[in-house]
C-alpha cells in the first residue's frame, strides 16, 4: 500500500495533547517514534546494527548513512499513538509501545523475506540477500528482543499488561505464519475458511496488539482496551481480504505488484477459497487449474472463474463487513474527539485507500 500521506510539519517532541487535531499523525509518529527506534537499533552489535540499518533504509550495505528516514509506513506505531489519544491519554505515553510494535513488525519482515525467498523490499536488497540467511535470522531475533525490552522497562501494571499483549501477539503471528505455510499443502477441494482465518493472524495479531498496547499505556480501562483490540483486529482482517482482491484484480500501476501475483504462486486466498467452496461449475473448473498457471491467458481464465463463482463478490462484501464492524465499535465506545476521527479515517484508508 502507498505511504499514508502527511503534509503538516512535525509537532514538538512532546506530541499533541489528547483531543487535539492530529491530522498530521504520520509526521507526529515519525517525530516521536523514529528517534528512539533508531537509537535502540543502532545500539545492537555492530554487525546487526548494519544489517538492520540497511533493512530500515537508514544506511547502505557498508553501513554508511543514506540521509533518509525511511522505516516504512509506521502504520502500527500510528495506531498505537492514536489509540492512546482516543482513549483520553497522552500520545507520548504510548511511544515505547509504538516502538515495540514496529520492531516486531520488522522482525516479521526479515523472516518473511527468507521464507518467501524475496530478494527485494522497498527498492533495495532484502537483508538475507545482502547479508546471508543466518545474519538475517539473527537480526529478526534481535529486533524481537529489543521490542520486549521497550515494554519491560515500563513500571507498574501497564507495563506488565503491555508485555503480555506483545507476547500473545508474537505467539499468534507465529501460529498464523505456520497456518499460512500449511495452506500451500492443503489440496484445493479440502481447504476451508477456517484455514484462511487461522492464517490471517499473521496480519491481524500485531495490528490488534498495537491498538491495545497504545490504549493500555494511555490509561484506558480494560473494556475500552478490548474494544480497540477487536476494532483493529477487524480492520486487519478487512485489510488482508482487500489485499487478496487487489492481488488478483488490482491495477499494477497502482499496486506496484505484478498482475495476478497471488495466482502465479497458487495462493489460496479468500476469493479463491470462496470460489472453490461455491459448488458452482466455475469453482469446479478452478479446482483443476489452480496452481498450474503459466501464461497470462491461463491466469486471466483463473481470475474470471473466481469471479464467475462469486469469490470476488464474497471477499469484497466480507472485507466491507469487517471494516464496518470496526468503525461501528469505535463510534459506540470512544468519545467524539479528533483522535477518534483520525483513528477512524486511518482504519478506513488502510482498507479502502480512500482518504
């Protein structure tokens, strides 16, 4: 997805007070989160700091500064800060949580690139391709340890709760990744929605934890923490399903991905599963073709069969339903503040790309 835009200048390091307009949340997040994020990464062993600095885009392969602040979209950090503000707390109280979830996110990227054999990310060589698999694995492990250290340093019950939430998210992400790998081995006629939803935890768990950790550090009561956790989980699932649709039918000029990218890999995404389970002639025909694509014509035929079987419509409707559930939860449970409006707008944009 494209970078979530921010046109206003960075606020002072103290961050915006609760309830204040935070339309520049991308810039606020960079101002608050990037300095401590860089500091902890640069404090690693020199070899790991060089690998991770390259991964984040702060340095080249030799460790020389690139002069950029590229660390990805910092989406999860934004969610943490907005959740704290929407719950009535100071966004700055959630900075350790925001740093922690970004470290975990990048741990997952380092390991995902190895599992997927991806050699490029964000326009540069992936860590494993540049530094080797052992070093990239260790780099991911180091980021996980750093993430936990951000939260163990927070005193009191809030720190303990935040640590538990992050550990639970790591567990769910790992199980989700295992379920995703298992999808490749399940024959098309046997794959179920449960298989897909189990795999979706690799995406939804950390986004949900970002919202919950931000709320906890912002002083929210337990019931409101649960609401924000569920709302972010719903958005994560809506986002994953929307990406499934986009990976088949999206415009490569907009997505930056090759047309039919998931079909080329034989991925059993939600539109595919819905088509396979539709009981239609088109779904039956897809069963014999899935995973055997070669030419553009064959890929287009698969996409047409998925649509004819109702897979695209089902996926789009389910994504919309989960997004609506998420936004309704925020509207019911949060006071009407600018922070709530910005969190709502961010959730909507993540799924729909519509500002």
